[in-house]
């Protein structure tokens, strides 16, 4: 994938209007997380562990209850509403479960708010002395009905704090067992680890190579179309579409284009497509490489642009 060049650099003039500015160096590498201030570790853990907790619980509280079981004794199917409630409760619980360090008594109390009667979770997670841990992200990925309730698979990204610095604890997956009843849901046992459903390095299918005779014109048209979308140049889009403006999905609202790279063309004559690399700045300031999909049509009038998709709303 070739690096996007700054817009306006071909002519040497200033960047064009339409939300385009210059690229101030390489902003693709995020800065490291700042270390917590002295004495703030326990406060940081409590705040971060609860940021999404009550929002998740509130979402679940507004939803219906899980069916306990069907009449024939088999686990009932989980409805969308019930699945949303189970996902919210499981994610909120696992965030508390993985938060360890500092206030041990407070952790026991927080876990007790989720636990069914007789379930003891004290001491279920331990870390080395001087180390604190919390989950900065939790996402429910699967809800499976079982007798008397459900099991929810939750992915969690863990961070550990030691000597004022952060260490990546990796992505973990846990199955949270929930009991269901007329009053709602409760955790009925300690979560068990599960495999993370990620297959990095898995081969994927690719489009066949485009006819060599069409590649230069297709790459040129695709790149010009992306530049036209960024600059809001409607006349150029009509021209590139052969008199018919292509379907356009611009960048989402608030994103600003910074540079446009070369186009990679692939596909047969009747399915010609190009991937154009766009560098764009998000509303909060970070800069990202954005692949823009351009669909093309080859015919007697040459290569025409039919669609430009940068991910936003048409």
C-alpha cells in the first residue's frame, strides 16, 4: 500500500478548499498512555472500571427478562431483547471482575452486586504484589441459552499498572454464566476462559488482476474521483462518470482529508474496481489511512467512475 501524498503537492500550491489541510508529519503512531500520577492508581481503577458500568446496566434494565426455559425442558431461544440484557450485565460484571488491586474489600462488594446467592468470587483473580489491573474495553460477542439462563462470551482488553507505568495485558475472552429468573439476571459462578475468536493471518480471497491495458486509465480515474469527492468538485465527478455523477459516500461528518495516494486496480472488465488510499484526520485529531473503494466501468467511452465509497452517508 503506497503512502498518500499531500493534496495540492502536485501543483506546489496550497491545499484545496473543502476541508483539506496539510499533513504535519507522521501522526499514525499513537503516543503512549500517560502514566498515572502518584497516589492515583486506585482512583484511576475505580473510575475506569465504572465508566461504562452503569450505562450498560441501564440499557439492560430497560429490556425484557430472559426466558427460564421452554415447556419441554430444553433451553429457550434467546430473544434480541433478552440477549441485549444478558450482554449488558455480563460485560458490566466482567469489567468489575478483572479490576484488581488496591481496594480488595470494595472489589468484593462490587462483585456481590452481580452474584447469585451462595456464589463466592473473592480471590478468584490475583495479581503480583505492586501490580494493579483493569479492563479498558469489554465487548459481548455471543449469547448462548443453557438450562436456567444463558452463557455470554465477553472479550476484554486488559491493562496492568506497575511502578507508575502501563503494560498491555492482551485480549482475553471469558464465558460468563448467568442465571435467569423473574427478577432479572445474576452471575452463578466464576467466568471461565475461552478462545479469542480472531484468526490473524488467515488467507482471504482476492480479485483477479485487471487487464493490463486498462490499469493506467482506471487508476487515474479512480484517484481523480477521490480527489473530486474530497474537494466537493461536482463538475469533475460528472465528467469522470461520463455525464452521469457516480454514487458517492464521502468521509463521515467531521473527518478531514489530508492526502490521497495511488490507486490499486483489480478485477475483470465487467467488475473493475480500485482501492485508493486516503489519509484523513478524525474529529479528535488522530490521522488514519482510509481505504476508499471505487467501482469503475470500462466501455467504448473509456473507463468511467460509478461509485466512490469513503464510508460516510451518501
